[in-house]
C-alpha cells in the first residue's frame, strides 16, 4: 500500500501531469516550419529572412527581422503571430549574403553552433554579389519555394561534380582547424522559360566562395570549382563533350575520379607535394562515324580529357597560392600520409611553408568503349595488360610565384 502511495505522489509531481505542462504542448498545426534561413549584414545590423516550404494551397511565407545579433532577430520572429510557432529545427538551407560573409562568416555560424534552433547539418550557401534576403524573396515568388530551387540545385551539382555542398558543421570545423574553407556560391538568374509578360527568378551555382581567416576573400569560377571538387575527393560523376575532329562531338561519361597525395621530405622540410589524379570514363555518344575500336581514337579522347582536367587543377592551385590559404587542405592530406615526418618538418606557419613548396600534379584518364560492348574476353585481357592510360603532368614551383609547365604529348604521338 505504501508503494502505491509513493508512485501516485511521484506521478503528481511530474511536470507532464500538471495542467501547466499540458498547456505547453503544441500541436503540429500550430507550427510555421521554416525551410530556408538567410542572413545579411549592413551598418552593424543583421537582417534575418526565413521562408517556409510550399503550403497546401501553394503559398510560401517569408518573414524578416532585424537586430544587432542573429539570436535576437530570430527570437523576434515569434512575435509575428500569436497562433503560429516559428520552428527552425527543420531548416535545410542557410544563405549568407556577400556583405555578411565579407564582414565575418564565423559570426554567422556562431549562432548555429551555439544555439538550439538550427542544426549543424544545415546546408550553407553564399550569395555572390547580392543579399540572402533578395535571393529568398525573389526565388519564392509565384507560389514556389526557394527550398525547391535549392533541392534541385543540390542534385544537379552532384551529378556534374561541378561543386560540393557543405553543411554549417563542415565549414565551422574547417575554419576552426585551418582558417580557410570553400562554400558553394549561388546567385539569382532570370528564367526565360515562362509565358510572355511574366518573370520568374531561379538560383544557380556560380562556383565556390573562398573563406580565409573566417571571412570571404574571393571566388572560384565554375571550371576552377570542378578542379577543387576533384582534388577534395568529392567527385561523383561528370559528362564531358569533346570535339571528335570531324565536326561533331564525343560525349564521355566520367564515372570515377580520385586524388591521392604524397610528399618528399628533405633537410629543409617538405620539398615537394605530389598529387596523383586518376579518372575513368565510358563513351556515351559519338556524333561522327568514328571507329571507337581504333586505339588512336581512344587515346586522343583520353589525352584531351587529361589536359582539360589538368588545367582545372592548376587553376585551383594557383587560386590557393594567390589567396595565401590552404583551401585544398594539402597540409591535412600530407599529415594523414606522413604524420611523424609532417610534424617534424612543419616549423612556423604552414601557409608560409606551403608557398615555397613545389607541387607536382599527375593526371591519368582511362576511357572505355561503352562498357566494352562487343569486345571479346581475350581482347579485353590484352588491352588491360597494355595499361592504356594517358598521363599529363604539371609542376607548380614556389619561391616568388607559380611556374607551370605541362608535359602533354601531341595529338599525333602514339602511346607506348
């Protein structure tokens, strides 16, 4: 009997058993669920713009608030409605305006890291040449949600490996560890595929925004961003169109790409960083009547592809050097490969040492003929034993500038 009385008393003391606790419970219908959050900065004030997903009747709610801190601006949004609770826990995207990123991207991430309203796995974007509020508002016109645009964008960039979308936790970690990072850069564009007299804004990827010391310092264009994505081993797949020499084009689907890192050490520390890149693809389409079983044809496709990828990689390395930032995480890669040697060789600032280190890049491409349709096992075995891989190289030398030379065989030269 005593035990029953104690259990009854314990239940009465629980907050969930009180009428006050019951009143604090919110029904799902009372939530205004935010999908995208944007932040802008001007004259010492933060402006936060929040957009919901598409409602049952096609409507999209866009809210705006301003304060000297992000936390206060977001809290003020709760005052917009006495019936709806503004919920940020499902926000999938975080847009940062260019001015806010230039002022201090780390400060824009501070609230996400410390607060409990937004998740660290929220995707982050920087609006090149514009404001996050404008991007959210204009992309949400006509009953569409900016979240729908960003979901489609994320799928597209992965298919083409022209970019990799990071989340807030990734970027906060990179800034804390190295002081530098790359963030997907986006901008508004006019969609012309609409009826005459109507205008509709869309969102497109325009490369990477480069973060140094926690602040936006520059951008990498889309082509250079492809090289960065490959070097950071975020490659998924890609489709390249190559002139076939007969007035048409060959389409090659690149299905795998990997970058491996190594280093050579000497008495003065790290003397050379070696980057070995390998890509593999398949012929997807040939417009001209070209004999794809001619080894010279395949070799030429590999040569052109290797040269194209090499140019992207060299541009990425040059950008990193110009900005005095290890945005490609070369130090981390060498440290993972040679932790003891790297620790002994690294004296002083890593960025200063990296600026004087020679970087050797090797790109190898292997193209198959449409998954080898029609090739006998014997022919395939001979071909694999020959190791038909095209190889081009570039060396970036430090010490007062970047000096590049490329060892690319001419088109008429045959493989050995």
